[in-house]
């Protein structure tokens, strides 16, 4: 197959060494696996990646959100040229649903798999449901990254809403994972050390482990980025938590650490916090922890997080849920007692469940089914649009 990959959006600089989001990491995993047996191209807006298969509009690093406002038509021109010359059999788009961009993609008579990475519910989902419905009705496909994500998506679009004049029909055609586990050298965990990785955002619960560990003998360490901090609400969240925890020796905060360095530093964690269960669709960081034998802590109710299915049933005792500071403290203490053999067994279970071969098979079968579905769907005139990237 000839496959074209699109990122989550073109607004932020896509750095080769530092991940801004798990969706960026997902796309790199897609490329790594699919390019072994297929011809793959990756289209990016602003990036320093220089690999031959990556088509990059600009190397500019600063003020890319502002640059996009004047560059959007030029970016679309390069994307049009890329699609016309490469002639992909399928476009795998991680780009958040944008009516104009997806109408643009529809003009090429090429099947598109729109891979959603977020739970629906934002204003754009409410007011854009009819646009997504129209796009999918043309034979294109929508995918989710976990069965939990699929369930929540179908639930959302199945409700009646006053803003919808016609009930949308939003089928989820495929479910493919965001990442895969790779066997790692396992080391012993340091007692009472819990870590977390996320872009700085209150919805992600970036500073939850600091709030939970504050005043205790636990050590809590966060790896975060401010690349997504754009609004006043996010800036206030950051400043508030820096004032609360920025000068406490057992509450550590790291900004913009290269991804490869983070992966080395999380290996000796006694526990790993993966975020707020209510909003997560997958959490790549959960696999990055489990493949190193590091157990998970989740803020939320039991059995509602996708990570619960990333290991075999006998090992789900290492995916624990908490709500209070006492529960948090007790779980970190329990996980601190794991032996290196316990950690190795946990890692092996994750690799058996979520390994690279599974990832390759799921994506290959999904893309083949997307092509078949599109080719069998009736076509009329393409969707029309004034293209406005966001």
C-alpha cells in the first residue's frame, strides 16, 4: 500500500526529539511500523525532521500558530502537490476533525481514515456533527484508539441534542491502538517514587501527584511541556501550581525534556500516574510505563480507563485507581514492595498483550478495510468548501 500520514494539526512545531503530545508519538509509531511493508509519506507543517519520507512545509520554530494564519494556503498547496504526486492508496489522518480540511481531502478520490484521538464533547463536536456525518457518508471511515473510546463516541453521537436538526449517523469503522509495547531491560524501582508525563493542562491532571504527595515522604516527579499553554485558564493553572509546588524538594517539575531521556528516567519509578480516567481515550504513557515493569495509578473510578486492558487479567492488580490522598499513599507504598521479578512479569504481560506485531496487524487490516469500504461506496460530486485550516 501507499499510505499518507497526517499529524494532529499544523499549529505546533513538530520536534524530532521532544514530543508535544501522545498523538505525535502515535504518528511516529504508525510510520515506524507501516513503512516496513508499505510506501509511506508523512506530511507536516512546521518541523525539524529531515527524513526522506517526511514532507515538511517549514523549518521555522517560533510563533507557528501565528504563521499558520498566513501560511495555510501555501500548506494546502504543498499538501495538494504531495497527494497528486505520491498518489496514496489511503490517507491515515490523525488531524482533529476540521470541516474544511476534510472537504479538501475528499476532492482527491482517495479513501481517508479519520483517526479520532479525543472523546467527543467539545463545542466543535456539537456543531460539527453534521459535517462529520457528511464526510463519512462519502465512503470515508472513522477510527477510535480503544474500545472504551469507541463506546463513548457511539454513546455521544447517539444522543438527541437540540442543536442537531438531523440525528447524525457516526459509525466507528475501526479500532486501532495509539502505541505498542517493546521489551525493555527491567530495573528495580526506587521506593516511594511516583512519576507522571503530560502536557501542562488541568484537564490532564498534570499536578495531581504533587497535590497528593504534598506533605508526605513520597517523591513525585512530573515531566511536562508548556507548548499547549495558550489561553488564560491554562496559564493560570500553570502559575498557581508552580507557586504551590515549585520550591518543594520532594515535588519535582521538568519542562520539555527530550522524549528519549524521559523514557530512561521513568524506568526506576515505583509507580506511574497516567492521568484523569474520565477523559482519556488511550494514554501512550501507560504503555511506556508498563513495558518497563512500572505499575499504574489512575485518578478515577475503577475499570473505566483503557489501560486496564493493556495487560492480562492476572496482572490488572498493577493498574490501581485512587481518589484520596490516603489511597494514593497506600498504593505507592504497595507498589514500592514489588520485586524486580514482579516488574519483569508485568512488562512481559504488556508486551504479550500490546506488542508491535499486534499493532502492525491491526493497522494493516484496518487500512485494507478502509480502502475496500471506500471503493464500494456510491460517489457523487465531491464536498465543496472554502478551505480554512485551524
